[in-house]
């Protein structure tokens, strides 16, 4: 949604914004239509081979093909891009790696034909953001499971379309949030689940990345919209740690931003809607907090701002990976001593700790993941490997359509908060009470 649409929604529309009893902007939850069922922990029939169609062969699609070529039980059946030359290039790439040929589609409507193929189980969408939700909805309507790049949706309407379509078709819709599968994030998740940090109180996340070059469509989104438009790399790992929509849920957020200096200069435009730095605070129903930062235009080192604050311990990934614990927790973890409370663990103890709490997801594939996915340190490979593993064994996916909607809606909610002087905005419950019922 853009700002004018929000203003209309305050007066009318299926997703009308209103002030609740606490003075927060909130949206009514659409009633679940007859014939729809929750897809929380959805299981579908196991498949011996996951047959994949990839839509979008720009930056992300071709490297996904390379990864799937190294995953047992995965086969690329179809490829699509607007540019037919890209399709032929990737088909040659498949042949050179000893893989079977894949059908090729191109042009404005080629993706629809790919989605209709009966020999495709999973449509893997790597297109510009504005196409994500429409393509995912169409693919599910054709009976396909969907994996879609981030963000999965660009508006609240699109978030609900994804949820409703998944519930109506009983198809998986997973957003490809690769940062969930970073080795440090996975190790920290296991530590948290086993209680090393005590009670979790706060998680930080960010997308701070001074982009050297911009696709025209991405520059236009930031020129015309204001908010944290790319929140999921920080929010996804935070929600996993806080068990969002499993044992807790996001309650509301507030957002603040700076004026645009570098963004306006980059676009060579008089008006540039998005601030150079956007900060968002979220609170959960259980009283935990999340801080997100978004900055893609000022000269700073890359950071996802990953930080975990617990009653007994602390972890952070940037600028360097580190852990700190209380005296009591240190005595449990390292009876022989070697570390001081409230100070970073020395490197030998960090290595011991991370080896002890290596996440099961990486068992047996760590070396291969790092080899195949050098640029991202292995996390893309682990993500795809887990997706194929779950589909082949009929297991619930690690991330579901409710995650995709919750994490993607932050762009729209921060836009509303900023338009009204950093007003608090309630986060919709896309599970329609499913989390509260657990």
C-alpha cells in the first residue's frame, strides 16, 4: 500500500485501519472463508523427487539452479524468464553439470504456462518484489507448492491473499528467508531453545547494506514508498528465536526514520519517500521486544544487526561473533573456568560452545553447503536442502505462509506508522487466533 491507499482504508475498504482502545492503528481480521483450513504445520504427501520450476533467472535464479543440482531428490523441470537468452544460458548450465534438460519459457506470460505444468511440484520464484505475491497465488491455484523470494508480499492485501490461497488450496507457501539458515543464527537458535540465554527478552536485527548498484524497480519502490521495505532478513531470525505464532505473537510496532539525503541523491530526484535510516520497534504479546534497522544508502559495513538479549546470556553476530553469560551460566557451561561473567567468551571457548550446540540442520552437509554456496556462507544451500528434505518426507516446512505474511507486512505497517508521526500499529494475526490456541 502507498500512503494514499492507507488514507482511503481509514474510511472504507476490506482492510480498514481504525484506532483501537489503546490508540493504536489496527486492521480487522478477514473472516476465514468457507472451505478454507489452517495450514499451520501442514503436511502433504511425501514425494520421492521434488520437481522444480524456477521463475526469474536474473541474480538469484541461476545460483539456485546450481544449488539444486547438488541436492539429492531435486530436479529442475522448467525455467522461465522474460529474456529468452537467460533461459537458454541456464539450460546450457544444466547440461554442463550433467543434469537433465529443463523446459524453457519466456515472455510476459511464460510463467503462467510453467505453473500449469503437471510435472512441476514446486514453483521457485526469484522475480522483482512486485511480482512475488501474484505469481505465488497463481501457482498455488494450479496446485503447486511455492517458494518465493523476500519479501513475499508488498501490501496487507497481498499478505492475506497468500494466506487465503494457501488455506484454500492446502499448498505450502514458504518465503525464502535465507538468514534463518546462517550457521551462527542456527547455532544461537539451538542455544536459546535449550535455555542457555535464560528467558529471552530482546532480539535485534537489521538490513544495513550500502548498495552499490540498484535495479530500476528497486530504486522506484524506495523512491515512492516510505518504511522498512526489506525487513525480513532481520525479523525472520528474531521471530524464530521468539517462537512467533507458535508460543507468542507480534503485538504492535512503531517506526521512525531520518530524512532522505543519500537516497534522493542516488535517484537524482527532488522527492525520495524513503528515509536513509529507518528504525522499527516491535513488541510481542509476552512482552519481548525486537529492534529492526534498515539502511541501504549510507557508507557503512554490511550488518544484519543480529543480537540476542536474555536473562542469563547474550549473543551478537556483528561486527564480530560473540557470546557473554552470567556467572551461574558460565559455571554450568565451563566448570573448569576460563571466562569472566558479562564479558565476551575467549575464542577457544567460543569454538567449543558452537561445536557443542551445532544445529541438527547442518549435520552431514556443512562442508558441501560452504562449497556450493560460497558467497552466502552456506545458508542458501541449507535453506534449499531443508525445503527439499521436508517435501520429500511429507514434513511441515520450517517456515509457513503465516511467517511469510507476518514478516512481509512490516513494510506496510511501518509506512502507516511513519505517515502518522510514528503512531503504534497493531500487527495482524494472520493465523486468525491459531497461535493463541496452541
